[in-house]
C-alpha cells in the first residue's frame, strides 16, 4: 500500500544525517551477510540513534505515507523501525520474515504499538496477521487502538469474525468508532445481529449506546432490527434519532424507508447533507 521510497525520503528529510548513514550502512551489511544476531542488535540500537520524543509534522512531504505517519503522530524512532524492517524484508523475505516475527514476539508495548500501526508499510503485511489478531485480545488501549483505529490493515486482511470481534470490542472499550476504517465495506449480517443483541443488553441495563455503533446494520434490517430502528427514531435522544434515520435512509429497505417517511424532519436533515455518520455527534 505504501511506497518504500516515501519512507526513505521521510528518513532522509527528517532524520539526523549521521544516524541515517549508520542505519543504511547496517542494512547494506545485512544484505551482504545475513545474520539474526546483527538484525536484533541493529533493531535494539535504533532507540539510541533516533529520537523517540518529538512528533514530526512531515509538512515538507505531501505523500500518502507522510500523511499516514503524520495522522498517527509518528516519531523518528518509529519511522526508523518500520523503515529498517521493511528494507530487511525486501532483501530476503523468506529468510527475514520469521526473524522479524521473533522481534515482535519479544517487543515491549511501544515497539508493538509501532509495528501494528505501520504494518501496512511492510512488503508482506499478511504474514503478521496472527500478531494483529492477538492485539484484539489486549486490554491495553494503546495496543488495541494501534491495530483498530485509523488503520487500513483490519479491513484488508481480517475475516468477518475477526473484524466483528474488533468492532464489538472497540464499542465495549468505548473507543472512537469514527476512526475505524471501511466500516460500511466490512458490514455483514452476523455483525448486524450481534449489534442488535448487544444493544438490547445495554438497554435492559439502562445503559447508553454509541450512536456510531449502529452504522454497520443499514443493509441488514430484519424484523428485529426494524424494531430497533423504531426505538431509535422514537428515542428522547436526538443523536439516537439521527442514528436510526441514517440506518433507514441508507438501507434500501422499504419498511425502513416507510419508518423514516414518518419522520420528515430527520429525513430532510440527511437528504440535504446536514447529517452524516461523520457529523452525527456534532448535533
């Protein structure tokens, strides 16, 4: 997805020249003489050579990669780590893939967070799917966020069960659901059923539900979910009204559209572009 030349340009532009020269020398050396020991040694020295403290704006370069790194508030240490791993894997993907997997297995929280956020920069991101799926089980918010928020990896590589697990846990952990990529594309019938069941549990306990939690159900409105839409449309909470209206509006379901026709004010807000899933919480 990301161009390795972009990362090299970012490293050249923002990295300390002596540190960049040192890293490139190490990469050349590992090209000539493959060595697990030197790989691990170089990786462990990156935090001495590159700055872990300062977040970079990347304003001087306007590329997909620089925008992605900027959006994730990347530091030079993070850039150097992902550049190093991507370069090493590009040299000999068969030899180095299990070695990189070993690095990740013993990674501290900060290293694992970097790896998960920037998996898409590696030449073989799918090889590390197990690590990405395991990150869904954590209760450490920074690790969970690294794989689930503003990250194209889950949408591209997770199956429905893994995707659904991630979406449900994000809601359970009260993460910002608006930051999950490709929600509409990865919506599925199983997830719609799970969302309805979970909502009924929350309602029974008198608990609130993030309105964005309903977004994936639009195309799967069965009788139970149509009942949920009525509950949302008739709620005392204006944001719940809008969530129900958005689900109905995009459903292509005659019964749902009929429900929405009974709420002309809500329908107009969506039809005129005043309300979208991106603006719903600003109401």
